[in-house]
DNA sequence: TTGTAGGCGTTATCAG
DNA sequence: CTGATAACGCCTACAA
C-alpha cells in the first residue's frame, strides 16, 4: 500500500534512463543543453509522475530561495493587506512569491520572526518595523539579503525605504483646518513609541497649531466612554485628528456629539479604505496609497535581487492626498 | 574585509573543540547527553558568534519544518487576518510559526501557491479554499502533511474542517425577519461559484422565504448605482441580505433610501467587525468568530503534528450569533 | 559523554 | 549533449 515513497530527482532520472544532472538541467530550463528527444521524454515523465522538487534541497544547493518575506507590524490594519497585494503583484511577474508574517505590534514577536526569516534564507525582506533596532536587520544586509522598509523608517540612512509624506501632508491638512476656524487639535493615537509615522504626523500638526492635546489609546482595549471624557468636546473649535482608521471610523459613527453647526468638520485623520468616506461623504481625510507603496518596495527589492545591484539603495516617498 | 563568510555548524564545532555532532545535539536541546561544561562552552560561543542554523539544511536533514502555511482566499477580508491571529496564537506556544499566503480569490493563484507550499515541505496547512478541487490537497495528505480547511468545505469528508453553522444561523435570522413582516429577500453576494459558505447561506434564506432574488456582484469593480437599480427598493417589505461585509458597510452608509418607517431593519448580513454595529446600533447581524475558528483549526493541526496522530480528522462547527 | 560518517535532494563543475 | 561526483549544512544512528 505504501506506494507513497516520495519521488526524487533520482527516480525521474532512472525512469528516463538519464543522469540526475540532465534532469536537473531540464528542471532549470537549460533546454538548449540537451536533445529535444530527452527533453520531451523528461517532460512526459515529470508530468505523469507529478514530480516536484524539494525546495529545501534546492535552496541548500543554490544558496537562495524565491520567497520574499513581508513582515507587517499588524495585519489587522487594512493598510497591511493592501501593500502586501502591491508587493505580490510585482514579485509574481518575476517568479517570486511573497509570504506574510504578523509582528502583532510586538517587538519581541518581531525579532523572533526576523530570526526565523533570517534562518530560512529568504531572497528578500520587506519590513514594516515596530522596533527601531537596527541589529537584527543588519544581519540580513551583511548576508547580502536585500531589505526594504515600508511605511516606517528607523532613521539609519543605509536602508531602502518606501514611506509617505507624513509631515507635509499633515501640515497641509492642518493649514486647511486652521483657515476653517479651528484653534486647537486633539490627537488620538496609539502610543507613539518612536514610530516614525506617528512622530512625523504629530510634528506636522504642531507645526501649524499652537494648541494640541495628545491622547494615547490602546485600541485593543478601548475605553470609549473614558475617551469621551478626555475630549474637550465643549469647545467647538477643537479638531479631532485620529491616527488610526479603525478608531476614526468608530468616532465618526458616534459623532452626533461632535456636531457643531458653525464648524463643518470636527474629525479627520489618516485613512486606508473608503469607509470613512461613506460615513462622512463631505469630510476630507488623508488618504495613503498602500498598494502603490508595496509595489514600489517590491520593485526596489527586485532590482537588488535580479539585477544583482546590492548597492541599489533608494528612499522613496509616495505622497498621500488630503481630499 | 570579507569577514562575512557565513558561519556553519563546523565553525562552531572547531571553535569549541568538539565535533559537529555535539553541537547539533546542543542545538536540538539534548543537553542531558553532554557535560555541563561543553554545554556552557557551546552556549557561550553560539551567543558570541550569533550563530543560527540554516533552516533549509535542517529541513533537508530532518525532513520537516516548523512552519505552518495558511492560505487565505483573500486577505483583504478582515475575517482572514482574524483567523490567522487565532492560528498563530496556538502555534506559537508549540514553537511553530504561521505564515500567510493570499490566493487573491483566484483559483490559478491558489494552485500555484499550493504547489510551492507543497515543495517547501511545510509542517502543516490551513486552507480557506477558493477552488473545490481535491487533487492538490491530496498530495499533502498522502505525504503525511496535515491539512485543515477553514471557513469553507469542499465536500469530501476526509479532511478536517472548521466552519460555522451557515445554514442554521441564516435560517434562524430569516425566521426572525419573517416574523417582522418581510416577504422577500434580495441576496447580494459575490459569485456563488460552488463556495460552500455562500451556498449554505442562500439555502438558509430560501428555506424560510419563498421569494428571493440573487444579485451577484464583483466587489472589485462595484457599480453601485447599477446595483441600486436592480434592487427592488420600492417594496418596503424587501429585505436586503449582504454576504460580504465590505459591501454591507457601503450599503448601510448609504441607507437613507432604504428607510421605511414601518420596517425597522431593511439590511442585514454576515459581519466580522464591529463597524456595521457602529453604523446601525440597533440592527441585528450575523457575527462569526474568526479568531476562535483559527485557533480551533490550529489545535487540530497541532494534535496531528505533535501527537503524531495523522488519523485525527475532525469536523468542527463554530456557531455564529445573530444579534 | 563524545566522535565518525553516511544520508537528506539538488546543483554545478569538470570531464568525456 | 551527457554523466560522475563533490559540494550545500545539518542530523542521527552507530561506535567508542
């Protein structure tokens, strides 16, 4: 019954009456190095037997894989899945495969994952960092494994990054709201934790508004009523700027309290989906382009991998739109 | 300058003055098979050199990895990320690592991914199938690689599955709406395509309502106004049942047209987040438990892998709630 | 407690 | 055009 002895390249070779070297050549597409006859024979046999190579063995022999690891800071953000799709869209045309890991907003998890990713000898790494520690990452680059950071920077200029213009777009938006008559901004965000995106956005706000209030929340265990108390709701000229879309949606959906006839829009923030637009068709938000960011990151990676240009370091900014 | 000759187990062995076997033993935790002295020495050296094993070599030698592949039908559903987190929560305590792939709702992509996952010799596979083809999957089980289907079944009873009670909960909900006075249901869904979840839900609806209308949409390129025309809006007793949360949210946000004073709730459907609740606090929806489903799937997988019970096949139903 | 050596499945170099 | 055969890095009987 145990006909399931896994077949190997040796089986294929014997069955075809050739050496494993020839089979290997066929498998790697060097068809010009063999007669059409043997090529045809191999094609037939491989199809019939449904033989596929053991990837671990290939990797060990070739010292490289065709897998690209993507480490998202937290996959429950729509932002992540969108840039992952962008990455995959580019990788796939080159025969590479993207796999997604979830750091779960936890530095310990992140370093554990970086470790295994490193050991697996992936062809490349796209990282949305949660820690600002370089050390783990340097192991990759020292090994010649290309790395590109997405969304967030960790401030050593030696890595490729794809980010958005957090500071500028926030500033632009804030100037707009300043003109509308607001005089204070309350920022609602998850803990800043030196995360570049958050730092830059807050800076953008403060570059325009003298008065700002920072409320750090844990969106896992959100105390919504507690939050309401902290808000300076009585002041109709107090703008709410929400850095996390999920939270923004929640507030928008409960925004009755926030209506003030003379102030057309009391809430804004960064968004990744259209949902806030559905909730408030006339509001303006800051929209990112995660898919494009992912695709860009993958392109940088691909030129480093395929074109053998390990020195190809790029810092690219994909602008967000306020509209 | 090229001090970056990658270090191997041999380097560690020589540096420690022992054989590679000893190092290997240390690496695999058989500390009782060596003197405390050498163990300490090894510990020190490995830490200093920051040596880590080449996972491909380990896999090749051991014929197994500690990676579990998760193939989501489409990661842009919140449902996916949630059950993935559930899976990881169980795997991690056993030292396994979950990696996520995206079939992108495409059968060709799915089979390509299954192929590479198979070749990579993952320890297990959690699959949310988009195709109903068994063949690819059988390669895994024939090889002794445990597979569990999540969310959707493909109707051969030989695989473990974790699903929800689609038919019953839908039926239950429909009976409720029937009592409220509705006499017709319009179902809005992506193409049914033999996908079990969709089939069962439609069946649940039709088991209660004699009159139903099925509208299949492509949520990628949604023609919202076209959709509105197809809807039998003039009939206030026509209930809208939306199978895709994203779409449901969109409709809820534009539901002014749907208000009919005498009919308290015109729209319902399956949901994975709280967002629809924010939009319509008094409405009732069908809520799934993706995290729990993921955790359950992972537990099945773990008993197959760790407990060496390859025959352990379970079909588990995690009920959804209508509330 | 430790070492030796064959094996895991493929690739790639070097002959023929 | 094809075939031996030494790597690739690690594990694991089997010995000692």
